[in-house]
């Protein structure tokens, strides 16, 4: 009696496993042959196509192979069935922005009044750092958009003009952002990395970029390392001062790094200011024809 029950139970178990295996095969049916896809992924070759034809099909997104394994027991033996499923995903930046908005939508109704004082302080600091890191990502994407000319499809005159229209940003600010994004990719890599890490904010980076771009050409020609040293020096100061104080300190960065070049630059600036002041001084007299003259003049207060 016991032996008969064992045989019946074994047949029932085998039929259950066989049916489950058939369902798994129908659910995860895929080809055994794969050809390389773009972005380093893999994709299944379609039936009835050659290897060269399958390679000519463009891939828009990378493919990730997920291996699914199932373990069971048949007749006292352990078996393992695995199958490979190809899942297409989008670009990680696109995926991030989608998930970011979804998470923010979920926080709209979150009650912030229930947070403790320590939690509020911590969150505010973290949000400020996150805002700086998002700004770094935005500028990276903007630089990439400028390289591929995203304004061409909309017939905009430039990337800055497209950005101003699409994001309702003032035109001057949009064009300045495009210029800053390009500089961060080539000349200001230290600022780019610091902004991506959340060490500095966007306003501080803009102050540093203007200060480095405003270095005298003669000083840069004499010392090619001057822009890099100025960038690193101002980044150190950005760890202690906000953007407004950093702007005042940036005016004297050349005096700190190269006093001799700063003296030469100051002398040239004073000469230019003196020549401009001389052009503004004048004295004009007009003969009225009746023995009198009328005139107007502009002189320095020192000589008044």
C-alpha cells in the first residue's frame, strides 16, 4: 500500500513538473543564436535572416541579457532550467530624468511639517548639493546638445536661442550657459568635476569661469599654467566663501598668483583709463556775433 502511494505521487509530481516546464518554455522562448548589437549589447537573430542581414538592423538602445533559473526535483534527481531574456533599456540619463519626476510627484503630498529640526537641516544641505549636481548634469547635456546642433530641427539660430525658447530662459542667460557648458568640457575640467560632486554651486562656477577668461592675454602667453592655477585657487576659496564674496576675491587672483604680471596689467589698465579720461575732456567756444562767446566744457574735478 505504501509503495503504491509512492508510485502515484511520483507520477503526479512528474506531470506537474512537465507542465510547469512547458509553461516556462512558452513564456521565455528565445533563440539560441545571438549577434552583437550596438552599444555593446546582444540581440536575438530573427528567424529566416542571415548573419549579415541581422547585423544591418540598427539598434536604438542597448540590450541586457537576464538569465532566469528554475530548480526542481524529478524522480529524486535535481534539475535546473535556465533561460535568457533580452530586455531593451533606454539611455541612463533619460531613465534618470523619468524616475526623478516620478519620485518628485510622489513627494508632492508628503507632509514636511512632521520632520524634526535635525532632519530639516540635513535635507536642506543635501538638496543644495543635489541641486549643484543636477546643474552639472544639465550643463553636460547642454554641451552635448550644442555639439549635435539640437537647434537645427526647430530652425533656431543657435543652441542658446533654442534653450531660451524651450525653457523660457532669458536669452542672455541661455547663451551664457551654452558658453559655460563648452568651457567646462574643455578648459575648466576641475570646475566640472567639483560641480558634479556638489562641492561648489553653479553661481560659484560662473564666477570662476569669468575670472579665468578675464586673465590678461600677455600673462597667459607668458605662463600657460596660469589659467589652471587660477581655477584651482578659486576652487579652494569657493569652499569657504559664497559666490558674492568669491567675485571680489577673483578680481585679485592675478596679484596672488603672479604679482609681476599683475603690476604690468595694472599699469596698462591705468594708461587706458587715462587716455579714455583725456578723450572725455573738452572745451568748446561759440562766437555769438555780438561781442560775446558761449561755450561748454568738461574737465576733471581736480582742475575745477
